[in-house]
């Protein structure tokens, strides 16, 4: 006999619900991955990350005002702010990140990330997946995600791992879009299909008694609000139409049961119960949507959710795409909010004994120009940028790579998003020779870069 509430959902609605949690996995794929992981020499950091929290700074944060300041550089490239000492002797961060500077001994900074695509929409694909669009695509500018895009970390992990009692992949924050409405690539499951889409939490989190609608079990809540994926589902509707009808019929019952069980499980309810956090803890992360998103991410990682994406985007004063009034935006809004939330997240994970198995990655599609434009802004700059990592096998207190005197180009140890993705998969315990098949059963190499050993413990 079915669950007493199952008849409240239509067959198609439950198929959509089931697609949020990565519920399809062939036994052969699972056994093959487990066997490979057991037999290959992998190093002590392989598989150390039980969870990954990806903090995505939509628009691209300026390396000069964050992780790679140039206070002795020429004006106006060096900008309006100086640099502060950190807890690592000889290492300085931008003066707008004092809390992060105090925990530098827990971080691994890469100052030599580099690629060549200055388009937000397209560059986000490589940032999220480690796979770029073909070079000829760069001239297209903005275009919507497609069913042939390479899938991001969350979709891949949903594909190669057996489902548990919690969602495999959760996105917190709005679906990231350009001002013209184009969705940034790397947020949808791409060629793996909609069954590997994330559970999306797109709502305000600041009210103290907030209830996460994405996991609500109230039968009066519409299914599209229940899944919290309305806009995302619109983007992948093209993929859904390509699904084989017979496959839907065959897997319907399993998806239905598994999806409903995940939503209604006590584990899910506890993990998403943000209102249970003490007032002091919520205040520690900051009275901002990004801060509360980071706190929810900590709860999910603590519960065992493997991949959590946190979006810093669409704030009251904009994103990190600071083409105008860059310095005032960085000083008055962007850096203080990020600094408080990021430092609180890393410290909180550490104090709870979770940092050694939780990877925190603060990244973006690219950095900002050395030259300041006529609107007191910094423009797109993919040729060098900086990112920060913490936990799960990364080398605490490391500063890896370097840029020139105006943070324009790498001068040591350049790496691109392919290498970053290889590092993330290594820490997650996914073998570097893993192949994943698209919906036409065509195999694709998952890892096309080399892990960055210089930031590994």
C-alpha cells in the first residue's frame, strides 16, 4: 500500500520532484566506481571531503581588494585600499577582509587562477564544472544553458553515488542570471538530464522563525513551491521533453517513493530547520541573506549533504560585477558581508570538528581589471584571479601561485578551472579516470585537468 500522502501529487509532479535528488544510479556504475576507488593509489587526501560548500561570488570579486592586494603597486591600479597582516606571517589580504585575515592560517589561497573567457554566462560553466565551451562558442556572448552542457559537481555526484536520506545536491539562493535574464551556465544538470537537478532553496532566510519552503510537507503547498525549483525547471524543460517515455514509466514508482521519503524524513527536517539555530549563532554569520545562506549550508554539511552551492548574487545593491563605483560597493556592502559570513562558516565548521571533512570553496567566474575605468569600476578580467579554500585536505595557511605587480597575469603556478575541478573531485574521492555517460549513452571524461598538489596537505 502506498504512502497516505502520495495521492496528493500527480505522476508528472512526482517525476519532477524525484529529479531534484539524483535518484537514478545503475548498480554497475556504483560498483565500478567503488572498485576503482579501492584499488588505485590515491594519496592521503583522496576522499577526505564528505561535503563541499561552494560559495559563488556572482560577477567576479576583485583580486586586488580581496586575496591578492597590491598596496605598493602603481596608481590607479592598486586601488583605494591597503593591505592588512594576517595570521600567517608575511601574508597580507585586502584591508576589507579583517575577519578572513584572522583565520588565514586555516585557509589555502590560490593567487594564480587563469583562463581566457570574459563572458559571465559562459565562464561560469568552467567555474562550476571544470569543462569549458568550445573556443568558437566564445563569440556567441550570452545564451541559455543547453541539454549538452557539462554537468556541475552536484549533478555528477548525484550520478555516481547512491542516494541517501538527504538530497545529494542543494542550491541556496536565487538562480544566478545576468541583468538581461540569461541564466549563468553550470547551475543545471546539463547532459545528465533533469533527474539530477538540485533541490533549490530560493527564499528569504532572515526572519528568525523562517521555514524552508523547499522541504515543506504541507499538502496545501503547491508542488512547484515545494520543490523550490520553478525557475530552474523552466530552464531544463527542454531536457525533460527529451526523456524517454518508457524510461519514465519504468522508474516512476522508485522515484516517487525515494523523493517523498527524502522530503518527509526526520533527517531532512532537522537539516533544514534553520530557525533552530541560536540567535547568537545567526548573528555571528551576519544579518544578510548571504550570511544566513552560509549558516544553512553549514547545517546541511553537518547533516551529510554532499554538495551545497551558495549563491552571492542579486543583493539589494547588485552583484560582484562592479563596473561602476567599485570601491564604494566593496567597502560598504560586498566585502563586509562576505568577510563576516565566510570567516564565521570556516570557524564554525572548525569548532564543530567538521572542517577536516568539509571543503569550503569561495570562487567565481573570473576577477577584475587592474585598470580602473571611467566610472570608478573594474571590468571583467579572467587572465588572473584569486580564490580561497579551507578544510578537507587542503593545506592550511598556504598561499599558492602569484601574480605580477598589478594583479594582471600569473607569474608562478598558473592553473585554470580544469585543475580546480580535478582537485575538488580528488578530495571528494571520485577517481580521476571516471567516465560519465550522457543521455545518449555517450561517455565523457569527468576530469580533464590535474589536481593542484600545492594546496593539498
